[in-house]
């Protein structure tokens, strides 16, 4: 018996072509996001390996003067070179090949590992490990939510950017006029900002797939830039968590 309302009436038929196209998009998106996460994970792993090697070989002591505690010229080079690479990637990505972008990304991760090797001297190994696994768990959850949520997170961008600028200003003030409570507040706010950026960047990277597609030189470069964004979210979240809960030697 026919009823007064049939949702199938007037609806476009779900043809095999439509289903195949949707399946192809889903498979392409998964492959694209997997490449982003693979680049990001390889960068984090390289950073950890370089930092550990710097400590165990004693090379970390070439970055600062043991008598004065001040940074050496090599330390300044190690600290400033990653910033130069970020600017190079950001402003030159359209003109470079994907292979060059990948090489610069891994160079950035390696240099940052050398710079962060001093962290392994300041904090205990157990604190570093706990902060790392806490960051990994939080990052995975937030990135998964950013990937799967139907909520549009575009509006978060300007809010998080303003918060990030304010955080940098607060860190500079606290560096010249140290304050324990202010340092604690900076660490808490830092964790929250980069937690939000993790979800926001994941959704943004996902949306970029539908702009550039899943294959070709442009897609590969976009995946590298997406990996860099997530890598920075992970590393900064880790550092702020370590500041909050880490035990110093």
C-alpha cells in the first residue's frame, strides 16, 4: 500500500557511478591524510633521534658554554636556522619541487631536534617520556576529532591566532621579568591554544584535499605543509606539557 510520503520520490538515484565516485574520494582522502601523518610522524621521530644522539654523544655541550651557561654561536645558528626554513617553505613552496619541500621539512625537524636536546638535560628522562606519551594521546584524540567532526572550525582560526600572538608576547615579558604564576598561566594557555590548533589544522588540511586533489606535485607539497603545521602543534604542546608537569634534574 502506498503512503502519502515516500522519501525516495524525487531523490536522485544512487547509481553505481555515484557510489564509485564517492568511494574513490574517500579512498583518496584517506591516502592523502595518511601521507600527511606519515610525514609528521617521521619528523617527530627524527627530532627525537637527533635530540637523543646529541645528549648521548655529548654534542649538546657544544651549544652552550658550561662555565657561563650562555649560548655559543653554534647554538644561535641551530636555533635560528629552523626559523629561516619555515619562512623559505612558507613563501617559496609554490616555486619549489615536492622533493625540495620534503628535504627542507626533514632538515627543519633535525635542526629542531638539535635545539631541543637541551631539554633532555634540564628534565628527567621519565618526565620527558611521560610528557611525550601524554602529548601523543592528546594529539591523536584532538586530530581525530578535527577530522571527523561536522562542526565548521574555520571561526577558530582568528581566535587562535590572536591567542598565539598574545602567548608569544607574554613569554617575552616573562623572559625579562620572570614570574612563577605567570609562567604557570603561560604553560596552561599554551597547551589549550595548541590543542585547539591541532583540531583546527586537521580540518583545514582535510579541506585542502578537495582543492588540490589527492595526487600530483601540488598535492604532495600541500601534504608536506600540512605535516609541518601538525608537527609544530605536536612539538609545542609537548613543550608546554613538559613545563607544567616535568621534573627538573
